[in-house]
C-alpha cells in the first residue's frame, strides 16, 4: 500500500470497525429485551457457523475455478516462450 494513502486507509478501517461494533452493541441490547441471553448467544453462534461454512464453500469452489484459469495462463506463457525459441 502506498505511504500517502496508508493513514487514510487505517483511519477508515478504524471508523468502520467502531461503527459496526456500536451498532452491534445497540442491536444486542434491543434483542436482549425480547430474547434470553442464552438464546441470543445460540442464535449468534449458529449464524457465525453458517456464515463460516458458506465462506469456506465459496472459497473452495472458486479456488478450483481460478486455479484452472492460472493453469491456462501458464500454458499460454509457456507456448509463447517456446515460440520465441
């Protein structure tokens, strides 16, 4: 990352992090009025587990697709190198 933008980038990340944390704490407080802490914790754990499994599935499925594209690019580069020799 270029030095001239590093400070802005880190500042934006900190702003985003604090905004999300504040919003999550507010929503957690509101939800605690309707649900028990144990049920809310269970729902959060299930949500994070499902999201993690979804991200892992997308990663492994897209990794295979991008891996094949990289192989094609390597084959093209090798063919060009052989053609120049």
